[in-house]
C-alpha cells in the first residue's frame, strides 16, 4: 500500500508547485468522515481552492493568512521520503505510523508557510493539534516530522488550536471573506464613499465606539448605516484600521484604542486599499 500511495502521489504531483500550482498531499476524496470541512478559494495562494477538514486547521490557517509577512501557504505537505522518516523513527526510538497492511504511511505536515524575511523568503513547517492535547507529549509522528524539518534547516512548530472557539478566530474568519471579496471584485464607488465618510469621522472623534462612529458617519453624509458598518469592516480587513481581535464584538472598541495605518485622505485610502487587497 505504501508503494502504491507514493506512486499515486508522484503521478498526481502532490506536494509540488507554488501558489496557484501547488498540489496538496490530501485531496478532498481523502477526507471521509471529517469534521466541519472548510472549502474556499484563497488569493494569497494564487486563487486556488483550499480544503481543510477541521476548525482547528482552519483557525491556524487564518492566523497565518493574516500575518503581513506571509507570502504563500501550502496545506497538507507530504513527506514522500518514507525511507528517511522510517530511519528517523528508529533513530528517535518511536513508532512510525503504518497503513492497514503494515507498510509505512506517508507523513504530512499540516501547513507550510512561506514568510518574507530580510534574507529572502523562508519556510516554516506547522503541525496543528487540538488544544485538548496540549498537556500530552508530542505524538510519534510529530516528533519524526520535527526532526525531519530540523535536519533540512526549516523551522518546525506544533500549533495547539482551539478552532473557532476564540473571539479572534471568529473575527478573522468573517474578515477573511470580506478581504477575499475585495480582491476578487474590487471596491465600488459607493464603497469608497462610505470608507471616506468613516475615515473622516475617525479623524474627529475619540471617545465613541466604532459602531457609533459608523452611524455618525452615515447620518452626516446621508448614507445607509449598514453601508458605513460594512465600510469599517472593509477597512479593518484591509489593515487600514488596526484594532484588537480579542474582543467579543469587533465594533464595540473605542476610537482611542484603534490605530490608522495611513494618512487620511481619499486618494491615499483608495491607493492603500488596492495595495492591501492585492498583497
């Protein structure tokens, strides 16, 4: 079975390519009986489809997606050097995962992330584990993968995730859809008008919550309140308005706790929005 799977992976090019051409080690058909499955397109990955089988993986994906230093993400990266991972298991004195017929399984790293750095792009290998297992020792498979990546000079870490059970993960999930919509469809004239109104209100108000500021901006400019609330979320998704995600209600934050990332002004807003959307 192991030889057949390796041959299949090589034939299908799994684990090869970058950006839009990357082929993950796990296909949708390999995920029977999975938990809450997440299937979506991602501009940061060249617009290709991403399939993640659980909330814990999706939450870590979102954290890395929102990191401004992230260049590319590759989910379920297969370690096809099975003989090497078997040798590492023997070296470490641990048990290598096996298939039903007893042959060695292909190990997979949950997420490979390319990061921008002063010396050029660098890769980080991340294996995702439920936070319920945080008190346990790393599994044999993760110990093997950690040693594998260490020997290749690539940073490896185990990320313990609570899935979408944190305020931050829920906000990032919602804002992900906002950011991707802007990348795919651009910013309309009405959206720009609402964004300018919100930013101008942010300039003159200090004590009100973001939601109250949205309503004030709408009332002062004859706009729908919902349009200005959407504009605030768009500005947050683009990174123009920087605020905390560790709060129950995103727009309940006070203006004094929020930072603007660019000078105020219509032309600057439009230019920065385009740049952020294409990042």
